[in-house]
């Protein structure tokens, strides 16, 4: 599966299929939430939340790819990511793009 954030792939003719997406809602456990709260007092990177968001993006991307593969897609173009806070310490991440097949493989 080829993933790009452009609406084309060089040297490939595409048949556009449909919008595909994948999402997840992730949260950290209460212990991590407390330690990250203390970190905000002194400043610096909140590594536990950074790791959580990286994991969430990876899972959302996998789910988007699974949906595209079920359609027989060879690629997903125009990929975008969005996130939003659901509650303290948790966030939703969504990955979306356009599934496409190669016309001349």
C-alpha cells in the first residue's frame, strides 16, 4: 500500500475509489496522568503523551489501510490526520484519505 499526502503518485494513473478512514481514542492510565501533570509544573516534553499520540496515529493509519485493502486499493492519496481532546488525558485521532487503484500497474 502506497500512502501519500498528495493527490497524485508520479508515473501512476489512478482510479479513485472512495474516502477511507481509521480512528482510535487513546488514554493514559491515572498514574501516568499524574506524573505528566507534575511535568507541566516544570516544563518540558510530555513523553508519555507523545508516545500515546504516536501509537494512536499508527493505529488509525493501520485501520485506514485495512479499509482501503478491503476495497482492493493499491494506494491512499491525500492523507490527512486530525485529533481532538475527548477528556483530560485522552484524545481521538483520525486518519483519512482517498483510496485508489492503479490503472496500469
